[in-house]
């Protein structure tokens, strides 16, 4: 199903602020508080509708970060952004303690790549915080997720997982209207798996939950265009995937290149009239 131009324009753009030394695309660039705040301001000026703040890399092979360190990286930044702007802020973390600290600092969205599975109390904490929750599919964990991932039916298995995690969140007291789904492009998937999920986005968007699509600069793009060896070589592929997602029904796209994505969505809307 193709969305109207008006619907495409309504797809929100989530800008990425990685306060990490080892993220796959921009690790180390914004690890300092001042650099991260400047970057957040830039993304807001470029038209971001939301900001996603992360203090632990989830790239393939990434090592875990202690929750105290993760809080120290993210909470002061969220406080500083909130002092200047009312833009919705998402905390990208698996850890309930980090989500709680972020909410105290001003975040209103918990973006969880583990879909509230990191600890037994995660669903209850999400309900307690009353925030929006993004539930993402990931096969395994960051350190191992790209070690020969296999599925019998990648679309059916990811879909079933996401709906099950949504049911768990609702049972814990998270309001259905506050639950988002994310198919986890690149998180324990081959190029073929990612393409199958992208083709099935209209189906995945059809369950009444807003869907977040995050494919910005990801490695599978290089699997299609082998010349895109560096993450920064993948802007064209990133825009193509996210425009497809907007037409398929994605509520938001998570990107590094905010200005370019905002422009692409505006042009797509104008072309579709």
C-alpha cells in the first residue's frame, strides 16, 4: 500500500546523538558533553522532530557499558537539551536504571533494542515511567548478533516477536498507545533478511502500533553497493530505504543525516502531489 504525499510528510525524523567512543558511524565524535550538545542543537536546527540519545554502542561486536557510565554520558546531556528545547527526547538503552535516569532528566521515550528483555523488571519500569516505549527486534546480543543469523521465516518470526513483546508491555501496564515497534534492520540479519523485512513494512505497519525504521548508514547497504565501504558513503542508500519506509507507513525514521532526510521527505511529498 502506498501512502499519500501528506502521509509521507508526516513521517517524523529522529536524529541520532551517540555519546559513545565506539558507535559504528560516529563513535568518538560527540563523546564530550559540549560536542554532543552542539550536535543536538544542529540536528534540531536541521529539522529533527525527535532526538535519540545513546550512551552504549550496539554495533556488531560492541562491548557492554556499565550503567553508571551510561547514565553519566547521557543524563547530563538530556538535562541540557531539555533546558533549551521541548523536542521529544528518546533514550537509547537496554537498562531500566538508565531509562529511569533519562526520564528524570527529561526524556519521554525509551528506545530499547532488547524490547524490555534486559532484566525482569524492565516491563514494570516502563509502565512506571509512563513513557513511550520502542520495542526492537534483535537476534542475540550486539556482540554476537551478526554471527551467521538464521531464520526459517524472517518476516513472520520478527512480526511474532514484536507482537509478543507488545503484549508483554501491555500486560505490565504500558498503554497500548505508547508502544512502538521496530523490526531492527541490521540487528542479527543478513542483507537478504533486511530486504525481506523492508519489503514487508506495510504488513509490519498494519498492527496499529507506530513503527520506527532505522537503517541509517548500515552495513547492509554496502552489501548492495560494495563501493560504500565507509559508513559515511551510505547516504544515498539510507535515504532510499527511509523514503520507502515512509511510503509503507513508518511513523518515524531514525537517521544520522537529518537535513538531507527532511529535504528528501519534503521533495517526495511534493512529487507525489
